[in-house]
């Protein structure tokens, strides 16, 4: 009996038998904590382990991305507690100027294909985009990982998803992702590793793969993998880590809990209406919804490719009077690309508000929150009631957000 992708990665990081349902001790290549759970990791570590060192300073990191630079006293205190601890233990902090931690780990080549990474981020499964097993965990588990370099983990079942068909023009990775979320809901992939196959996913860039893998969380899944890829994707991932792109493949006789086919033939732009990411509709079904604001960013859609797609729609046009468009690049590297390519100027001249890199509205106290009664269209990954403030959030692609902000109501780029 063969092994699935997740089983192969785990087999390379444990001496125990690896089958779905088994609990194993998993060796970790990287362990991290961010500026929300990080202070609890520090407190737990000091209480349980005192002045002893972390397991491996070169594999241990803090990443600050939620409220950067700190604009509340709580986050200012949180970040300084982590800085002081990291200095005392001798490991690196990716500070408030770096951007979203999971993205930074990819850019720095720390999340290599076939490796294992944990952190206090519920979307750490983004790392599946580059063939890495990433997993968000609580501060107690991460504390143990800081000290020992390993964690216990139950091997999940795997689900195979085939995506077939040719979508319409203007269809993006976010549209694909939202439609898959709609089809799978929160039960079919729950607590499973998902393997995505088909030409539409094979053609995804790294940015597109990040978008799809990040929202496996909203499918209630553990992680997603896309084992088929363009040569350019493999080359880019290799250039990041300096290692061969050694994406693990499932064996032909691997065992899956189920296999599902999703047809996207002729599909156009999609939008998730409040208050569930699974409440997905065609953009044309929501064109009467007036908006007060738009948000482009977060770990799902904050890459240069995402912001460039929005800029193409906005170039030479203006955000409608009375509408705010808020943009947060994922990382410092993305911000630099915006500067060098002239994209930042196009966004600025359209009337958009561009912030420094970070998570944006997913964290309270940062750009992207909504007030009571406010209607926002967002590239975020969640639109639960209260998640990004007291308003209503519709989830969409960067191009749809841009078009909507020009017209003042939900619209697709073809409407511009």
C-alpha cells in the first residue's frame, strides 16, 4: 500500500509507522511564533524551561505581522517581549518591517519543499504552495517545539480533488479558490490533507498556489498540495531555497478517503457573500450590492501578482467618491516590486490608500477593519461576522475588488 503526499513528508521526519490516524513524533525543520501568540510562548517557555536554550537557534523565529508597527499598547508590549526573549536566546526576529511571516518564510527559502514548519498562524498551511508541510498550532505546542524541535501530530487522511474544465477569461486563482470552497464546504475536506490535480491548478503561479492553499483553512482542511506545476514554478522555488524543488508525489496505490471532481468550465468571477466563505455566488448575482470600501491584501492575496492585477483595472481610472480602497502588500519584497515596476504609482493615482507590509484587516487595530453598517469587498480569506470589524465583508479577487471600487458596487473587471 502506497503513501499520500502528507504521509511521505511525515515519513521523512519520524522513525515511527506513518498511516492515516496514527499519532507520531514529528521532527521540525522550522518553528515560529508571531506577535499574537508569541508572548504566551515566551511565558510558557520561561515557566517550564527557565534559562535553558531553544532546540536550534537557526530553525527558530519570531515573525511580526499582525499589527505592524505596533499601534496599540498590547502589541507594542507583545513585540518587545518577543524581541527580548529572542535576543537572550540568540535567534532571529523578522520584525515589523518584513511582512506576513508565512510569506517571509517562503521568500527566505526556509519553507523548502518536503520540509516541516509550524507556527502560531492558522494559515500556516499556505506553505503547501511550495510543497512544504505547514501547520498552525497553539502556543503550548509551539513552546514545546521551541524547546525540543519536534511535536506530536496525528497523520491525517487525504482527499484527492480533480479540477477540470476551462474557465472564462478574467478568471483568477481567487475565483478558482472560492468556487472550490463552495463545492467542498467545511465537511468534505475537514481535518484532511487535500491534493489538487488538473490543468487549472497546474498552471497556477506561486502566488496563485498560495491563494488556493491558504483557503484550505476555510475548507476546514489541514493542508493542501498541488503536485503538478509549471517548470517556471519549480525554478522559482529552487531559486528561493537554493535547493532542488523536490516536491513529494503520492504513490499510485496511495489510499484516499475520497476523490472529488470539480467542473469549472465557463466559470467567471466569484464572490463570497457574508457571513461565510462558502456562501459563494457569481459576481453578476451581487451587482446591486453597493459598497463603502475595498481591501486588497492579507496572506491570501497580497503578492505582487495580486496587486498588479488590481492596478491593471485601476490604471487611468479613479476610485469612486465616497469609497475607500485600502491596500496592504504581503511583504517588504512585494512593496519593493511595486516601487520598481511603477505599480505603486498607478495604485496611488487611482486614489487607493497603500499601507506598509503586513496582514492588514485580519488583525484588529490595522488597516482593513469595517465599522458598523459598512459594506466592504475584500481579498481576505474570511468574512465571518465580526472578523474584520462590525461591517459586512464580501470576498473576491483583486480585480473584482478594484472594479467594484471604481463603480461603487460589486462588479467584475469586464464591467469596466
